């Protein structure tokens, strides 16, 4: 009898909890124009009929949201995001027995939408900034119509680009740059050159992740920059054609086509670019005798360099939806860049009385080219449960680069016969990558990700040097400048991440394990240097929703920065006999511990994202200048004892109605270097910072004016410092023919202020060097959009989660 009573009571409790349990409301937010998910949109659950906001949340990377613990009653969902009109769902009710309710996708419409039977034109937000990542939509930047990847990167918060195209993130140049979420040989040794040739109008967006999860490769001191190339997925046949002409013999163009009939999606593009680049460098040195700190001699060098790079990139691919659960695809990219460089440097040496004792010029003629082929195939399978899927992808690429340097040295004082020497540099990179990514949403607020990432690299650096022998009346091999270096690196990684969300609190923990096998073969010396290691890389991401408009995050990740082939190659490069550069085969990877604490507040017209970050590096890389004799310096790379940096980053976005919008990004950081292992007893430290301001003026529905400025303050090097730099760009776009045709006018480096001034101060040498380019660059261009977008029934959204 007692047992029967307990069973009845238990049954009543179960039935009662079933009837009065709190429900979960879920849904998805998308951009109506692109049909892509909108991340960080604010979603509010409004109780009816009193219109009180019961709960609020924000969408995730896939535009999804989930509101739990919803009581019985009538509701509707309101969604809002900067740059879009507010949108509301239909009314719905939570009643007894309902434990989950899914609403129809909410499609946000841009303020400045223009609709016609043929095309749909709109503007989405240029920047979506959160605490740990920034997504920069390139199409909304006027410079994207005529500029390069380097030009666009200057406008991305946290990113700086110097006069030579070298990219840094939060003050560190040791970053991982991906293309379409994958490592790419183009982003290796010559990435600065490639980024100055890669057409901006071939890029869809740039993603900056400062503290990535274990799903991503842990390479790079300050995080990841992912450049996502355009891949049109609109229905029907459509495309865009762009052409630009600029001053000083510059032009570029792009053609992008897409055809999507039902289950197939065919896409392709072709871009070309020709530039004229002039660089001016002056270097002044004073040499000292360290025994009595007296001056021994002076040296001045002035170099003028002219280059005519020409590059083009071809992409193509196909996606095929086999059925609702399975899809396959293949794509390929071909990049070719060639240029002819002409350098002339005048070298002057003076004695202690500043009397000229040597005067000679060094001329360089260098036709060079670089080409890369890349191919990708994938298979994706979806299980019965939504977002439960597995994706297998294989990527292969190879890159070949050739520099054919011809040098002439002309002596004026003392008078000597001219010398001729040549250096042929051939560099090849072969890279394969296999990834398996598995994702399983365990519940409405929990998710598990597992995966394998295998990367296999082979670098071959082959230098052949020769000089003209007057006796033999021909060129003969120069053993000092002839060498070959082969570097192999194989990385096997397994990762796991687990995400869990509560009403206000969420967390993600991850662990990545990597087994790395490296081998350096100094072929010329018949010597091998190996460095195999196994490491674990934990990551932690915590978030807490303070209220509907604000959120706190705390993140930690362990990272690594591996030396590249040229940083390990000990054989020097002889472009300038007074300034040699060589790698270090014993260079160890640097290990980074990165912590970031951030806050995000988002309102209707403002968003504010401040972040505090701290990085601690062990065995950090640093460039060290070593004198080989009284006139020649060797620059190489060494490991520091440790390196600490901390910073405060502030990102403020604001808009004033439909007329004006702006993004201000500032980064203030402190850097402290411990180089005691290199013979420097005292630690060195400096406060530095950078600032970028991007202003957009919507003069009318069809006319946009853009003005941007970038400033970087002085920064520290182990043996000196680099002075501040500033650059200002502007542009205007006029849309015509119902948005099908656009005309743009851009002007970069308005005040010819883009330069780099560095100083070196060590016991035996003081040096000042200024490197600048040839000022103002102007482009005028046209862009035409064409095609038909067919209506179709709504399909499951496809998301790009590569990285």
C-alpha cells in the first residue's frame, strides 16, 4: 500500500512537471540580401499584451539563438542590429505540453535597400566587432573597388600595415594569415608582396580572431587573420565586372561569375593588377670603438628602387548537393605574379674627420616571378539531427618563386674596375592539408566539436651565385653565395571543444594536441638539424550576459609561433654586401600564453568593445644585428629569454541616422623585453599605441564618401626603436542604373606621409634609416553588376566555419 502511494505521488509529480515545465524558444537570423547568418544580432522576447521584454539574447556564429525558461503565455520575438531595420516574428503562445518552439527565420533588411525585379542592392554593416573577433565586410569599403588586400587591412581594427606591406596585429608581426580558413604558401616568406598584389575586390570579408579556440591552429603570437575570397552562392546567373585606372601607370580589373541551377553551384573569377612602385631608403651609420667609445668611421647609403609588378589570380569551382544530407565540392586557384625591379644604391664612407674615403654604387636588375596552384575537394554529411555533421576536406598547393638578380658595382673612389655578380634564387613550397571536422549539438545549449588536422610542408631554397672572371672572360660559380636548404615540417593535430550555455553564463573549453616532426637539411654542408616535439594547447572561453545589451568575456589560449624556412636557413643572402641577412637553424619555436578580458555593449546607434589583453612569450623571436667587420652588418634571428606585453584596445562604432557612421579603433600597449641571454643585462620597455578612424558619409541613397586615417606611435625593437607613422585615405562611390553600375574615385596616402623611420642604438653602432614610397595614389573605376536571381524555396543555410 505504501509503495502504491509513492508511485501515485511520483506519477503526479512527473505529469505536473510535464504540464508546467518552462519552454525553449529557438530561431535563426539572416541577412535578407545575402541569405547569410547574422552574428551578434540582439534578440528580444516580448510578452503580450503588455509588450514587456521578458528575456534577451544574441545570435551565435550561425545566426542562431536560443531563449530558455520561457513561461506560459503569448509572445513575439523582436530582432535588431546596427545598419538594419528592426524585424518582428509572428505572435505565438507557450501552452501546457509545449517544451520547445521554433520560429521562422528572421530576415533583416538593410536601411538603404533598393529592390527591383532583376537585382537586390543593399548595405550591410562594414564591421561586426565582438570581444574576441572582428569581421570586416570588404564590399562596404570603397577602397575595395580599386585597392589591394594591404589597403583593406589598414582599415581593420587591431591591424597595422607598414610601408613595405608587412602586417602586424596588436603590435606583433608574428601572426597566422589564412586564405579561406586554410594555411597557404602565399602567406609565407613573400606574403607582404602578395598582399600588395591580391585584389581587394576578390575578397568577401576579413576575419580577425585574437584568441582562437582549440579548433583553430595555435600558430601566431597575436592571433589569426583569415582572408575569405568571394564565392557567390546566389541563385540563377549573375556576376560583377570591375575596371580601375590609376596614376603612374596603374590599372586593375576583376570579373566574377556565378551560375546556380538547382543542385549545382558553379563559380569563377579572374583578377589582374599592374602597379608601379617606387621606394626611397636612406641609411646613416656611425661606428664606434667599444673600448673607448670613440667614433671610427661614418657610412651613408641612399637607395632608389623601382618595381613594376603584374599579378593575376584565377579561381573556379563547383558545389553539388547530392541530397538533403550530403554535398560535395571542388575548387581551384591559380596565382601568378611577375615584376622587374631596378635598384640603385649609392654608398659613401667617411673617416673620423668626415673626409670621403670610399664612393661606389650598386645596381640591381631583378626579373622575378611567383606562381601558385591550389586545389580543394570536400565531402560534407549531415546526420538526422540539425547541425549534426561531419566534413572531410583535402587541400593541396605548390608555389614556385624565382629571383634572377644581376648586380653591377661601380667604384668611383678609389677608382677600381666595375664588378659583376649574379644570384639566382629558386624557392619551392609544397603543402598538403587533410582536415576532418565533426560537430554535434548535444542539446539546445551544448555542443561538441572533434577533429583532425594534418599539415605537411616541404620548403626548398636553392641559391646559385656567380661572378664575372676577367681572366676567363665569363661568369664562374661563387661557392660563397651558392647553397641549398631543404626544410620539412609535418604536423598531426587532434582537437576537441565543448560549449555549454546557461541563461546568462556560457563557456567553451578546448584542447588541441600536436605532434610535430621537423627536419632542416643543409644540403651544401651535408648536415641535418631536427626538432621533433609534442605539445598540448588548452583554450578557455567564458562569457556572462550582464543585460540584453552588454556582455563580459574572459579568454585564455596557449599558442606557438614556429620559425619558417627562411628564418632557419643559415646561408646569407647577398643583395647588399653591406647588409647581409641569414636565418638560424637552431631557432626554437616561441610559446605564447595569451589572456584577454573584454566587455561589449551594443545599442541602437552605438556599440562599444573595450578589451584588456596580456601576452607572455618564452623564447620569443627577435632580429639581432651583428657586425662582421668594420663595414658589413649581418641581421639574424635569435630567441629571447622572455617577452611580455599588455594592452588596452577600444573599438567604438556609431551612426547618426542614415547619413553618417564611423568606427574608431585604438590600441595602447606596453612591451617589455628580456634579452639577457643575448648579452643585454637591462630589460627594455616601451609604451606604444595605434589608432584608426573610418568615417562613412551617406550623402544620398546612391552617393557615399569615405575618409580613413591610421596612426601608429613609436615602438620598441631589441636594439632600438621605430618612430611614429600616419596615413590618410579617402574615396567616393556613386551608384547608378538602380544600383547596377557604380563609379568610384579613391585617393590613398593623401599627404605622402607613409614612411618607416627606424633607429638602431648598440654599443658599436648608431644607425638611422628612413624608408618611404612615392606618395599619393589615385584610382578611378567602374563596377557593373548583372544577372538574374531566381526565386526558390528556402534551403538550409550553408555556413563557412573554416579556419
